[in-house]
C-alpha cells in the first residue's frame, strides 16, 4: 500500500497528501531548537531535541471530494534530549515523564485531528482539547503544519502554527520546496521596538521545508528555520535561534476503518465529544517565573547600584535594565511600594526606571506618586517628563496623561514648559507609528500649532516653538517660516534650527526664500547667531548655485567675526565632503566670489567636523561651531554628535551655549543689531532627537553681576539620569510550535553639565561642556516550554567621558581662543551568559580640530607647553 499519496485535484487546484483508507502510516518525528551567538561559539549552542513516533491514519473523507480529508495523529514514545556535553547536560539521568510532568506527557500523547482540504488547513481545522496546556497544543500544531503543502508552484497564503503567512512553493522532480516569508506572518502576539533605527534591533529570518517524494508519494519532510537578531549599532551583540523538524516515513500497516458521517463536525463529535476546533495558529503561552524575587526584593538587591555616586559606572545602567524588567511584571501597588521606600538620593533613578517601563501599572503608579502642584518636586517631575520624551514605544495614554497635567495646576513654571515641550516629542513618535489621527494626538497637535500665536508671553511662545520643533509636524513648517523673521532673536533661532531638522524634500522654495532673506537682512537687521542659523539651513537644504554664490559674495561685508565663521563653515563642508560641497566647488570657480580678499579674513570664530568613531556597524561624527562677538566674548557655541547606521541618522547630542549683551563688562562696542540686547547666557540641549528645556545661567545685568561674584567654576547640570535607549521585545513563533522570546535593551547613565566663567581680573572667559556616561546593551533570547527552558544572553558595556572646553583671553586683540575636545581612556567589555569573553581599553584622545586652533592653544597655555 502506498503511504500519503499525493494526487492532483481534477479541477486543476493544488492537492496535498492523500491517505488510503484502512491504512496506518508510521513516522519518526524529531524537532530541535538551538540558541547561539550569531557566528557560533566554542562552547556550542544551547538547546534540546524532542523525538517521538507518530501514527497517522485517515478518519473520514468527503464522498464527493477525495482531497477533503480528516486525519488522526497520535504521538508516542516521546524522548527529550539536550545537545550539550554530559557535563553541561541538565537532562542527564532524567526521564521524559520527570521533565514534562505526568499530566503534560499524557496530554501530548492524546490523539488529535487535522482537517485538510486540497492539502491546506483552514484556520479552525485543528481539533484537540481545550484543557490541554497551550505548550502541548502548540507542539501538536507544529507537527500538523508539516502535513500541509501543494504540488503547484507559486505564492499562496496559508494558515499554520506560525500564523497567517505568505508561502512560496517550488516543485522539481521528486521534491517540493516550501519557503515561508516570515515577515508576512500575522500572529496574535505583537512586540515593540525602539523608534530609532540606529538604536534599534534588526532581525533576519528564513524558513524552508523540503518534501521528498518517491514515485509521487511523500517520503520525508525536513524543515529548517533560522532567526538572527542583532543590535544595529553593535552587530556583535547578536543571537540566533535555529529550529529544525524532521518527519520520516518508517513503514505502514493495517489501520482502522474510515468513520461514517456527513460532515467534519459530526464525525469529530462521534469520535470524542471533548475534541474542539482549537485552531491551527499558535496560542499565547503564559510563562510563570518560579522562585523569582518580587519587585521589592529585587529593588532591595539593586538599590546600591543606583545611588548617584555609581551612575558613571556600568553597574548602574545594568541594574536599571534589570529593574525595568522586574517592574514590567509588577502590579501598581508593588511599584508604589518601591517608589515610597526609595532613599532621597536613589529616588530619581527609580522614577527613570518606572517611567521607562511603559506599562499601564507603572504609568498609573508614577502619576499617583508625583505631585505636580508641589514646586519642590521639580527634580523628580522633570526626570519623569524626560523619561516620557525618551520613551521607546509611547502610547496615547501617556500623551493623555501629560495633556491632563498641562491643564491642571503646576507648581513650577519650568515643569509647565517641559510638559508641553515633551508632548511634542511624543507626538513625533506616535505619528511615526501611524498614530497621527488618534484623538489625543489631534487635540495636542491643535494646541501646539495654535500656541505661538495665542500668547504674548515670550517664555510661552518659546515653549510652543520648542514643542513644535520636537514634533516635526509638516504643518509646523509655515509657523517656523513665519517666526524665522521674528524681531525676537530667540524665536528666530528656534525656528531656523527646527527647519534644519526636516527632510530636505519638504522644504519648499518659499521657506528657502525666507531663510535667505534672514541671512542677507533684506528686510531688517538680525543678530549674528540668527544669521548663522539661517546659513546652516541654507547649506543643509540642497542649496542652489545662486544661493551659494550669494553666500560667498556676502563674506567681507559681514561683521568681523561672522566673516571668519562663514569662511570656516564653507571650508569645513568642502573638507568633510558634505552634500553641499559639489555646488560650493562649482560656485568657487567664479573669481569674483572666490578670491584672496574674501578667503583671507582673520578671526577666532570657527566651524569644524570630524569622525569620533568609524566601524562597519555605525559611524559617529562630531561638529563644533563657535561664533564670537567682535569684542571677543562668546556669542554661540554649538556641539553636535551624530550617529549613522545603514542609511539611518540619529542626532545623538547637541549642546548649545549662547551669550549676549556682555560687552559692557569689558567696555566694548556691541556688533550691529545687538546694541540693545539684555545680558544673558544659557544652554540648550538636544538628546537623542529630543529637544529639552533650555537652562539659563543668568538673565539681566543685576543677575549677571550677582552670578559673576558668586561663580564657583562648577558646571550647571543640564541632563542627568538613566535613559532606555534600545528597547526591543518580540515573541518569535517557530514552525515547530515552540516559541522564542527576544529581549534587547540598552541603558545609558548620563550626566551632561555646562558652565561659563568670566574673569575680569585676568580678562579671560571659559565655557565648558562635560559629558559623562556609562552604556550597557543586553540581548536575551530564550525558548521556554514551561517544563524546559534554554537561552542565552549577549551584552557589551562601556564607560566614557567627553569634555569640550573653550578658553578665551581678551586682554589683547585679536583675542586668543583655544578649543579642546577630548575623551578619556575607557573600558569596553563584551560578554556571553554573564561571562566576560572580551575586554579591552579604548585609549583616550584629544579630537583634532583645525591647525589654527592648535597654534592658538600653544599661545594660551604657553607656560605649560
């Protein structure tokens, strides 16, 4: 008798396995799963193999259609083995019953039914018992999915344990190959990932099943599925899951007779009334952690690592990530218990972790804990808001919570501003995920779009503009275009810096005309830093030949230091081969715009870009723009760090220090358009594409003088806390019926501070930006079957410090300016399963700037050279 006969449907449709009546087909079946590093490891992969016998027979066939069949499958003689050596084999000396448990083993060996029509399984055409554990039902579904195939080549949509997937068939003599396009599979379980591609995780998957036929009959089915997950910024932090299935015919013998009945439901009921159409797609498996500590117990064990003194060490972000995992499993009451028990010094870090967890319980807990009417709680409130801004997968409810806070009573003006600014960041992330039309998003969009024109208060206009800058809404471009020509310098600066963040494709000619008017002062006089910001927009927005030529012609007619700044900016674009370099080269062929008179301008202002790090995974660049007033006092300092990976860009850091109206301190004459500016110095930070609330060092002459005499030289903190950079979670449903869980997280402990010192006695000023941080990225991939679990963890960690100091001596003219940007020596550690596999030190270095700066530094520090 022929086993599993494959016949073609007379109508021309695809047919699958066709079983003979009164025949029992005996198969051997093996499924195994392996978890390992992407490139393998000396220790070998971790995993296990389940093998068994399988009996298959025909229960019922539709009289009018030979390819409409109800099939019975029975698993027996189950064995579970580990692929590890005897020393590491946790299953050595065990029995199948001791591993599975008596109940699960009995459930696995119970018969189940599969309804095939033309070789295909419909969504509900799998019959088993509801009372069986989900893991057992999924294993049965994995076996049943191997009996589904077609002879005709082409793409079709099939239902199996993996979900509803597009499948491609290829048929050659004696073989049918089925390739499942895993990216198309629709399942009930969805995960989440970081919105930024640079910080995200990439998964590559494939699934191929080969059916071998002999004389038109199935002899074997071999399936292999592989999933490779890697962190984009560091692809060495990667793991792979390999799943294999083998079904092989070993013989046939006489089997039971075909059952009588009119339809499948009636036949199923006559066999066993408890059998139910449980569906072929996999069920969710609820894993229970045995002997796991509670959140409070976990917090007590991790508390010391999250004290401020340890935030610059890798233990802090590692503990932060572990705490987030624990919080995500905890109820609201337990989270509140931790918040209330934390010490005053560790509480800000707990707020970071609770907010970053992004569960319903954690959001409810933190909102109940914080009191926004209390101005004394500013630190905790701002940490909560920043954590919302950096959220990896925010939902509408988080935005709704901030909207309700903004409408209520807020004790601190700074917090009120931060709430609105961060709402802009949430809108951007929600719109990226297709949530632009959610009711709360629509409401907040309306609020911030109408905000700038709804008030005369300068700080509130600034707040709304910063919120719009974070939102990157296309509807905001006309607003930024309008405010670019504002009479208030800070409005213009924000508007122009916001326009620079948009995709060049949506920057219209009208926007370009406005920005050019600002730079060339066609309608009014503007401050130097506004004109410099306008030049940045022009040069980064695919400038035309005429635009670049006009910029070149302006050099020589600008304020003294701005001449030097623009010259340095253009030279930097040429040296670093930025997109605008080609058109600049073209414009410089004209000797009127490119001559010695223009390109020999002297001054201390500068613009410089360079590489911080280059690797196959990510390229990191930095840029430093320094603009001085004609009197030698800093006007604007702008430091940027970018990360690029596989065509995606991340604005990792921007720290801008601005000062104005300080000429009276040294009895100097202000530049044109800056005669009536109020004394001011402040700092603004953009971190991981999120604009934060600016910090003011001093404002007004009286405030300046009081700060002048009380300056300690200590920098003012701008951002301090723990940030969840990478956050990727997904459940990978394997064709075997097993599930793999992948969790990749990256935590950053960061401390950014900045300061400004002015010494009238030594006629010297110094500005500093200090960045300290510790980064930990971990990846966990596990296959959990309740009774057996295998998995691995890969991670890397590092601690680094980056400092930028500008020293200006204005005792003589031209004044002396020295810029220093350096990184300290820092460690780098890579580990697998918590065991350090590789460690090395990255030597410290001072980043190169232009030669002119090096010469100036030698003069400034001549005594120490």
